[in-house]
């Protein structure tokens, strides 16, 4: 288990029943980066990963 799994599990436990828009998620990521600028690269990579189609992600892994 990666350390990040705990945060992902907390997210699912606290907000697992909610539906959110991509715009809401983008706004939350912007706020997070504003508060934690050292994580800008990681958030950029995550946003790019989420923006891609599943086929594109699989192609990039090969």
C-alpha cells in the first residue's frame, strides 16, 4: 500500500456518495496548489492523467 492510499481511502469514505463536477475538481486543485505551491508538478501530472482517455493512458504506459 502506498502512503497516498490512505488519503484516497479517506476521500472515498468522506465523499464517496457525492457526485462532483470536473469544474469543482479543477477549482479544488487550483486552491490546493495555491496553498501548496511545491505540489504544482504533481497536481499538473494528476490533472493531465485525469484529462486523458483511458486508451491514451494505456498507450503512454507502454
